């Protein structure tokens, strides 16, 4: 029997609902249950694919090619359960489906309304594409009281009534702020948030209260009294220094125990959390530290590179090394010497991105890494900039560029117009919509024998997730190989370059895909593990 857990948030945004969902999923897994995590986002975009990373954070891509919310990355990293297209829905997607059905006449002439048509579509999403999981944990984006979220709250209220209280649990995440001026924790924001939730017919059975320190018994009992909740189900969710301590911390506070007791399930036997504790120890007490310069264009908002940051941490965990990220706006290198910012880093990473802004700065970062023999890792756009740098400075093609920015004398990177996805030929045109029209999702890559990439992976065929519109132009491959660049990973049909490397460099690798999306604390991605190992070696030379 599948049980459903709905997680809402109140008072302010960014309280950590996604991490709470991911941590609860990990705790239930540790107790032997099968879990699946989902996200309902109230914004009108069909998906986050066309949203600015500076506004929304990174776009997390699934194996089946969905552009989804970054919280799905937390879900995968904490539980290891691959996310699917069916695990993230937005208002835009729901309304698109409802309107399409109306146009087809599926509603048989009925007046289409939020209730029941939109709410029915949301409920259908919640219960679709399941595979016998014990728990479905569904996070509702936004904050209670937002007008955009009302249809979703109504839908989960209906869903809870339909399946019954023995199969549906509502958890509300709130803030209990500490006012330094008076030296007190304030419970009133939580009371008001629960009151707002009650106004739409939802009584939370468990509160997760975000606070800077332990929630004292007096405040806990006060919240329980005014919110009509048992005191033991008012859970203190304290700030922690690493997100990988969240499952351990929440279990210590009784979070998973109270969830199981609500459903009448046995909770006496504690979950096995030794693995999580070992991860936390490695993060807190590494043998040493390396500094990685991350040269990007969205560095003002670090959530733009959330999976990337976590993958670097995972690479450090695999090497028992701490990673210090140095976030550098690539536009700086268009005004200043790269050495001023990169002289003392132990590795340089250029991540993905879109658009011309900051591109020349990324190329200069690539040049610095190549010439100074500093370990270099280029991801997606970072690989393309490495190709352009090699074409200009090694092959003498001074007009080398990408058609993403307009016509180029030597278009070593160009718009991809067709490619194979399995047995299907997909085509794109320059004037197509931006949303959902890239090469998205998992694609195979065949590795060259006796290459660095092949040695790192330890196999000759891998599958990695993509998100890009432009490809390295295969016609320039012979010219680039003549000057030392090695194409060590190609699509199985030999048409699309996937990995390039410099064999005589300590560690220089560019990949067209996004390996960070598949890295997990218990299963660090081999490319990040190898990159951090190269950075450690570099640190010993300095």
C-alpha cells in the first residue's frame, strides 16, 4: 500500500523543504522502505528550462530528458532513486495539459474550471507512474499564502481526503526566528503560517521548525498548543554545517520516528545511518584542502551550480580531501590578467552556460590552465570554450568561434540540427522555441581505449546526461588532432564529440555532457574523483 507525504512551507521561502523531503526519503530508505520523491512548482513556466539561473538556480536534467527543479537533484543525491519527467510538474505544465484536453473536446462541452479540472490534473500527476513504492513524498513549492499555490493546496487537500488519513500525511516546514534584540525565539510566525494552511482546509500533523538552535520545551509546547499538534510532532530542524548531516540530525530529533508512528508502522528499530555519519566525518575532518577555481557567468547565485558544487564535494569525499570553491565571474578575465585570480588554485573548472557574455573570459581561463599545466575540467560550454581556445592558439584558426554568438570565420562549434536518440532521428531549427528543444537527457558515449577518460571510467561505453543546443563541429576534428587534442569520447555513430583531452597535460578534460548530475555522496562521479585527485597532486607541487 502506497502512502503519501505532502510537504508544504510557510513564513518565508528557501526554508529547505527540498532537503527535508530528501532527508526523510533517505531515512525511510534506511528503514527498508521504497520511496519516490516529487515536486509541484506553482510558477507558470512549463518547466525551468527557459528561466535564468540567477533567478531560479540550476536546471536539473533527468535521464528521460526533463528539465526540472534543482530539488530533484537533492532527491537523487540523497536516495539514489533516478528522477523522471513524471516527478516534476508546474502550473504551466498542468494548465497546458488541461487546455490541450479542452481543445480536443475531452471535457465533453463542460465549463473548464480550476475545480475540478485543474485540481484533477494535479491529483492525477501525484498518483501517476508509480511502481509499488511504499512512500511518495511530494513537496509543494512556494510558500503557503501565495496565490499561485492555491490550486495545488486544494488538490492535495482533496487527495488526502480521497485516500484517507491512514495513507496521507501533511508536514509543514516553518521558521522560528530568534530576535537578538530581545533574546527570544518567536513562535508567532509559525502559528500564523499554520493558520493560513488551515484556512484552505489542511491540518498539518507534523511541523518541522527551522531554527538556529534547539527548540526549547516551552516554545515547542506553545507551538503544539496553538497549532493543534502533539508536542512530539513539533520537530526542531536546526541549522547544520553540511547538508549531509541533515538525515542524522532529523533522525536525532525524531522526524522519521514520528512519521512512522503517524502511519501506525513499527519505528522501534533505528535506521542504519553509519554511512551518513562517515560522509559527515569526511566533510568535517578531511586530510587536507584543495582550492578549485570555478570560472562561470552565474556565480552571483551559487544555486546556479548546485549539482556542480555537490559533485566537487563528492570528489573530495572520495579522496578524503576538503574542497574550497573559489567562484570567479568569467567577465573579470576580459578586464584583468587571469593569473591574478588563478595563480594559487589547484584546479580550474569552467561549467556550462548560455550566451556570449563572459565567453572570452572563459577562453582565457582555459588558456591559463593549458599553458600553466593546471588541472582543467570543462563541462558542456566549458568543453566548447576549450575547443575554441585550442583552435585559436594551437591550430592558428584566429577566427574560430561558435555560431551561438553569430557567424564565425571558423565555426568549430555550431548549431546541432539533427541527432539520433535511440532509433529516432530528432531535428531542430534555429527558429524553434527555446524551451525543451535541446539535446536533453541521457545519451551513450563510446570511449577511446588507452585514453585518460577510458582509464577514469574503466569501461568503453558510458551514459551521461546532456543539456545543450550546440556541438563541436566534427569537420575540425582532424585539424585539432594534429595539434595534440584527443577526442577520447564520441557518440556511438562517431558524429558527435563528447570528450576531449590533452594527453601531455597533467589533467585536461572537456566533456559535452553534465557529469555533476549523476554524482552522489555514496557514489561520487569518477570524473570528479579523478579531477580532485589531480588537484591534490597539483597542491603538492606548489
